[in-house]
């Protein structure tokens, strides 16, 4: 019996003769394979759709739909076209063999068959199929890495270049025209430089942490700590950003609230979401940070703003690195969306979940659920 690295492969046996199905079933069960059985072409197609076997052993001569018709139907269907089909046939005419290959079969075995030969052919095609699946999965992973790289360099090329242009431009004006500038103009330019530098710092910090996450270089050390105090520290850190937009930060978490998480990661998550909430909040509004610990297995942190909300057509684009989506804040602030992607990866590191509810022109609430014991 051969053991495969993952679960044992599934073979679909198709034959209109019950005795043949019993013989084949015993052979492959003894070899440790999972087995599905169909006694006609229509049933074979239905089972192939629902269970997606790793290999199909298909009898050629059957009443109704014969094996050739079944093979043609399966190969013309996007869902089943990549399943390898091995014909079982009493026919040895070259025309029939060639027809089977032309329809997409990978091999054939003539009846009466030799058990060892049959098993050898089946193992060969199962291994080829599993290897093909791994290559497809690796290709998808590679495509994701390429998208990640493209996004990373896009941020460096565009989103870092833009603030530095502003920093250089306004600092040059101050340097060249310092004596001619009024106090109000000078203060305005300094304020723009400060805001731009602060936003650039946050972007660089997110880029650094995100790149370290990709390389697995961020330590993950969960422990129990006071969430209320942690939120207070974050609110104090963001107080200037909030006050510049006349936005109030309201910590509604209970003073004794405790979570089990990596303190640094959770601070980064909450800080990014509150910072985003400030960006999209209207002057005079408030942002509420709360905590729900009533569930048995998880704790939920929520951050609710009264801002401009997220357009419905854009809501499925958040948390996706390969989708270049960003929008301006209520004061035309720019962003990259990288902060939310970083948040999602950090939450998932905790085996938690992050989601949101948003109504355009009314506001957005982000939710972070964390297991009470991170495994």
C-alpha cells in the first residue's frame, strides 16, 4: 500500500457490470484509495462534478452513453477537464485506442487486466495528477508574490515620492523666501511639512512591518494585558492628528478589559484603524473604541467612526493587495491601503478575524475578533 503526503486520492470507477465494480473496488480499497462508483455515464458525470476525483477509470462499452461520450463530456467541461481518465476496454483496435487519446484520455488498460499492471498505471497517473496540482498551487502562490512585489514597488515609487516632493518643495520655499514670508504663511507651510512628514513616517513604518511580516521576522509573543490602558496610549499618540480635524477619540473599553494577544501587533492594528477613522471623519465628529467580552471563545474590539463611509462598490476591494484601491480623506488626505492589509495579516496571525460594516455618508465600524486563547 502506497501512502501519499496528503489524504489518500479518490478514484471514480465507471462500469455497467456490477461484478467488475466489485473487483476493481476491492483492488483499490486494499491499496488504500478512496473509491466512488458509477454504473452509467450520466451518474459518472454527476459524481465527477460533485466530488472531483483524482482519477477516473472508465469502461468504454456501456449502454446509453458509452465511455467515449462520457470522456468527451468531461473534457469539454471546465470543472472536470483536468481530471485524468484511464480507459478500461476489451477493445484493442488501434482506431479505438487512438480515438480515446484524441478525446483526452491519458492511458488505457485492456480487459482482462493484470492487477499489478493496473495498479502501476494508476499510481503513475495519480502521482502525475498530484504533482500537477502542486504546480498549479505554486503558480498561484507565485502570482500572489508577484502582485505583492508590484504593490510594494508601486508604493515606493509613487506614494513615497509624492510626500517627498511636498517636503522638498515647501522647505525650499521657506529656505529661499524666509524673510519675505508672513508669519501666517510660514506657519501654514511648516504645518504642511509636519503633516506630510508624519504621514510619510506612518507609511514607512507600515512598509517596514509589512515587509518583515513577509519574511517572518516579526516575533509573535501573545500574553494577557490591559486593553483599556493600551487604547489610551494609542489615543494619546494620535491626539494631535485627531485635534487637527476636531475629532474626539472616545475609549469605551472597560478599565479592567484584558485581551490575550501580541501587544505590539495589536497596538499596530488598532493604531492603523483609528488613524484611518480620523482620516475619513468629519470635523466635530467622534470615534468610539469599544470592547465586547461576552462571547465564550473570543473577544471583539470595535472602532466606530461617523465619517464619510466606504462606497458600496469599493467595499470588496479592501484587504486586497492586488487591487490598487485608495481614496482621499475628508481633508484630501492620501493613503495606500497597506495599513489595512498589514492589519489583516496580523489579525490572522492571532487566528482571529477582521471585518467591517459601512454605510456611505454615515460611517464605518471595524471589528477585530481574537480567540481568548491563541493557539
